[in-house]
């Protein structure tokens, strides 16, 4: 039986550290992304979501940029949010954690009056996002040396 989990908005320093620990495990350790580029100025202003097991173990995270910060990443459109840094620990993959995180970020975007959510998906994850209603656009591009595609979903 798979462990139950909850997804919540990261509300305090401990939650944010749990988010960063998941990102370090997935992006830095597993995928080889430099810590120098994994953490950025957007972390201070983003809405972070955190998935935790019933016993408190962090399983996944993601963040939403909105307003001016998102406009800088979405071509100047402040009505579009930017979903990023979605990461699920290896042990938690296949349990629905990623889907729950994306839906929580979309709910947060709707609550802020946004009309759509953009993201940069690693190309191996395109199918995951397509199943959630995202459509790829534009050419493939490298981010941290990993091939990505831009994707968007209207809310």
C-alpha cells in the first residue's frame, strides 16, 4: 500500500527548507544541476507547494511565480503564472504526487486571478504534462544542460 500524502502551501522556513531538500535530491544529486543555478532570486518571492507523507517526510515540491516575476518568464503577460521547480523524490514517483502538486499550483494560480500557467518541461516529462492538459509550444531549448520545451495550460 502506498503511503498517504498531503500537499500544502509552504508556510514557514521549515516547509521551505523541505522544498529545497527535495529539489537538491532531484535536481542537484540525481540530475547533476549545479546548486549555483538551482536556487535563484525567484525562490524568495515564489509561492512554494510541498507534498509530505503522513509522517512528515517530504515527497515533492513545486513553485508558482505570478505578477511581475512571472511576466519576466512568460513574455510580459502578467495574467500567466509560471510553474517551476516541480520535483518528486525517486521513492514517491508513481504515487500521484506530481499530479497533486501541479493541481495545487493551478489552484493557487486561479486564486490569484491568473488565466493560464506556463512551464518549461524537461522533454522526458512532456507526456506527463500533456496528460494534465498542457500543450507544448516553441522549439526545444536547454536549461541547466537539459532539453526542455515550453508548455501552457489555460485555466
